[in-house]
């Protein structure tokens, strides 16, 4: 029997869009709508049967923005008003479980409720907000996580005895399809992107959020003797963060002696593929994460990835994915020097990474776990 589904979250995010696209191909749904808090590009709008949102551009909304407390009350009023005009659904699924998204889900009394934690909504939420979210999650039909470590942290945090409604569902990585068919060598991709073919390319993080620790990473790199002569930096900062933090990143780069290439506007799949392919190494030292898709794409492209031992990547390790771990950012300078001095050895260890990442994170391998949520 065909079903109806409402996604509550960022309808313009590539993970949400690609999930909906894959769910449609399953043939299980007559309608997949979205209630989005963010604008959706024209390219993504066709995935949804209907798109709902509140008006955040009105004069009264802008007036209430002076006070976050008053604005939240007004936003919740707008959501209640909007939901009254919307149809009923078989399933309402919140992606990114913050207070607003979880509240919206409770407005649908007849639907089965599903909540999917993305990472920072659990790891970075304050105690009070997380407790409110947990109370709502107690009414859930199912709760999903992208890895076992985050699910265990959730169970331990709230002392759960019953885990029957907890699931692991991973987002597939759509760029893997493009990377699989990319016929360019690393040198060709470097040339296409305007990078120096005589230097190793190192990618720093994958967005502009302070969580990526760009400044601390750059500070570690500049103390390595003559490193700037050997490497060029790739800085993808197309989303997240703000103009103030961006200026700080750009200032730190300008003060260094490194050559670098900054990507700060929307990137199509082809350019993303070339960035992953051109990069020789990736430094990924976020404060917190759940299961970084961008890092997996770099692993697929046989980058020597340096990441933090505090991040929940046990699933990658137990499946034999090779990467370098450090215990703190201040260990980076010594580690990057050793990696570059022995790069051929480190690179040879990545030979099985593409096949393993494909098995773990292609949509073909992951869509069935999502489809099962609605059956």
C-alpha cells in the first residue's frame, strides 16, 4: 500500500534531497512533502510533492526578531497555523532533531513519528534543549542514527533500557556515483582546478563552521619547517559559519606563506568530484561529528586522511578503512611532517579504501534501511 510522508527539516540539504529521491524510486509513496526551514534551490524542488514553510520575510517576523524568546513564540504560532492547513500523513520524519523540528512533529497527532539525529543536534545541544527533545522522542515510533557510537551515547545519556525503536540508517553519498565514473587523474583534476601540479594538495575541513577548527589547524601547519614549499591548501567553505569567521580564516591564510585555493560558492557535482580527486590529503579535526560524508568521499579518492581520535568513526575502522588519527590538534604539526616524509607508504595503505567506502556508503547499500522505517 502506498504511503504519505512529511519530511521536517532542511529540504534544501543534499542529504535530505538525495534521500527523498531514493525513496521515490522505491515506489512506496504516493506523496513525499517537506516542511522546510531553509530555502530550496530550483534543482531540488522537483523531488517533493509539496513544499511548506512559514513566512520569515514579513515585517512582523523581522520585528519579533529583536527578541529570540518572542520570535520563538511567534514561530511556533506560525507553525501551528500552517499545520492546520496541511493534510494528514502516515509518517512525519524530523531530520536534525532540534526543539523546533521536534515540536512541529508533535503537531501531527495521527502520524507515526520518526526522528533522525544528524550529529551536532545531539553532540552540541545544551542540556536543557536536549532534555526537551528527549521527552518528545519518547513518543517516537522510531529514532535513527548514522552510527553505532552515537546511538550508544544517546542510550547512555538517557539511561535507556529499551532500544527496540532505535535504528542505524546511513545516508548514502551521491557524489560516490560521480567519483566512480571520473576518468581524470589527480594531476588532471589539479590542472582543471588551477592547482599546482608540483605540490601535494591538502584539504582543510569541508565547510566554514568554527567546529572545523581551521585556525588551529593553520597555526599547526605554519610551524612545520618549509611545509609551504611542499604543499598547497584547499579550503572548501561554501556553507556554514559567518562573514566574521570567514575573514579570520582568510587573514590566517594571507599571513601564512602557503599557496591556497578557496572555494566559497556553490559547487556542482563535477567540481566537488575534482576537489576530492585532486586532494592528496585531508585534515578533518572537527570538535564533534557523526559520520562525515565529505571525509568518506576523500577516503574513496584515496586521500591520506588525518582525523581526530575523539570522533565516532569506529565503523570505518572495524571495516578496515585506513586513516591517521591524532589525539589533539596540537599533535598535527608532527604528524603531518611524518606523513609527508613517508607519503608513498601512507598512500599505499589506502588501496582498499575505495571498495570499502562504496560498500559502506553508496545509496545502493543503504536505501533499504531507510525504506524499512516506513513498513
